[in-house]
C-alpha cells in the first residue's frame, strides 16, 4: 500500500499598540459626543489599524450619559479583514489592566469607502485617569488563509496521535 500525506497550517500575525491620551480632562471637556481622538496607525497582518477614543460617547444619542467608547478601526483602504482583538485600560495607580473587550472577533470592511470599526463603551474610574491621562492597550490577531502543503509520499503510515494524559483525582 502507498501512503501519502499533506499538512495544513494557518498563519497568525499578532501585534499590540499602546495609546495614551494626555491632558484627558481637557480632551473630555472640549470634545462633543461623536468626536474622537485617533491613535497613530500600526500594522498587523498586512493591514493598518488605529484605536479611536470617544471621550463623550461615539454618537450624539449618547450625549446624555457621556459614556466613553474605545474602538479598533481598520485604516487600510479598500480592504476586508477578520480580526480577534482585545482592548484594555491601564490603572495608573497599580499598573493593572482592566479588560474592556476580550477576544472579540469582528469583520472589518473598508471596500465601500466607509470606515470600519468595532469597540466597546466603558466607565472611567479615577484610577484610570490618575495624572490626567488615559492609557489604552489594544492587541490584534489576524488569521491568514489556511495553507495546505503539497502531497508527499510516505514509506509507512503516520504514527497515531499521542494519548491524552489522564490524572487521578482522589
């Protein structure tokens, strides 16, 4: 009998970006609902990204509650991408990170000429604004198209996968 084999791998690209808004109080007082500040552009997986921070909410409808929002934006023109991302706010006192959005999978598409983003609202606390600045961290993971190797001949069948370990719980 003749054996052949092939493999499938999925390329993964991951990057992180830290965005700090200094003079946060001034930014919040002077920005209307729906206005944002945007981070510098950063590249992950062949796409350009940015973080948008809406200090008073991302729409006029939210003006009454003035709930801030943070979103990830695909900056690459005429592109479509699927990404898994995480957004965090940094506690300025302890350095701990508060996860605002964890492992969110979202589809981004700028092919229609519109901006494409996904994000979350959050409640600002004094610990996140100590020193009058806000630090936001964003981690983006892009999964490429699966790649299948060419088929190769094998002299014998592939070995079985390793047995799952079991543990005795007393």
